[in-house]
C-alpha cells in the first residue's frame, strides 16, 4: 500500500463519522455577505424558539423514508479514487433507521471501510447519549454575531457558533435559521477539533429543505485537505422523501391528542 492511499484510509473514517454525528437539523473565516439588515428578534429569542421547535418536530415525526446518493472522491498522489453508493433509508421513532443498499461501485475497501461505516455511525448517533453531546443548544455551544440577512425565502437569521469544549463531534462556524419555522436551514463550518493529524483542513456545508412540517437534510458536502497532498470530497444527496407517519404540529401546540397522517412528498 502506498503512503497516499494509507494516509487516506487513516483519515477518512474519523472525518465522515464527524459529519454524521453533527445535528441533523459558514466558513467562519468568510466575510459577512452583503445585504445585512437589522434583526427583528434578538439572539436569545431566536435560540429559545429554535430549541422549542426542534423538540416539537422531533416529537411529531414518527416515520419517514428517503433515498441517499453517496459519492466519495479522493484526488492526490499516487492516483485518484472514486466510490458511490445508493441507499434507501427508513426511520422509525424514536431511534431506529433501516438501510437497504441499492447499488455500489468503486474500490471495495472504500465501500466497506468508509461508506458502509457511515451507515453504522448514523445508527449509533441516534443514541440518547450522542444526541445530548451534539445538540445545538447553550449547553454545548456559545452563540454570537447574530444578524438578519436578505435572502431568498426565509432562511435569514445568521448566528455564529463556537463549542464550549473542543471536540471532534462539535463544530465552529455559522448556521442559518429559518425565520418562520425556527429550523436550521444551512450550516457552513469546520470541526472544532481536528479529527486526525493527517487532516490539514476541513470545510463542511450542509443544506436542509422543508418536507411537509419538517426540515430534513438536502445535501451534505465535506471537503478535506490531507497533509502531504491530496483532497477528499464526500457528498450525500437526499431525495425521494416520504413522510410515512407524523403527528400534527398544530395538535401539539394546542395540547390535544395526537393523530397520524400519511404525506408522500418527494424532494428532487
């Protein structure tokens, strides 16, 4: 095994585990975009609503499914490598995900040691302990730099986040919060603690979309620069969402009994 391939094997899994353990809910060194206007709510109010609404949505969403498209590219010495995997996923509350691999291609070691390991890590991330450690709240993060931005739609509240304790499972950077639903709609960040000596720098970009009453991942991209040369890019695209069972958020707000619904919605 050449040094280039060996280094990549050592670094890819910790980085990709970090990606999946982040909240399912940019870079910090970038300049603030133009079009900033005065915020209509203050930071504590937005954070309180974010925590409240996240809890309501998590409690209401009972079951859904989607199809994911995983793509992993490594470019560097001595060669370039590419692997893909298509997976159907079904979620059942409170903490179960079922995965069915539809297709796969590329080097077998990349599929077995990285892409399939992502599925295992995603299931592990559902544990109560892990959810508590990575929750986007004041126990784990400090929040600052609150601004309201002109943007398409209502993804307009920007907040800078800094973890209270350096951890491979937490991140620093910026999040955007939808001003109507108080859900995270975008993340641009970097790990608060380097997951591996071999990784020089990592930038992660997450985007989310609204499916019915719920905000779910749309696309995740992780770009890592490897020490000594090389670049690894992981992309996950989420499509064909279908809400199988959920309780009405209006019913939760009113304190009434829950009801189930079937809401097939597809995200292209």
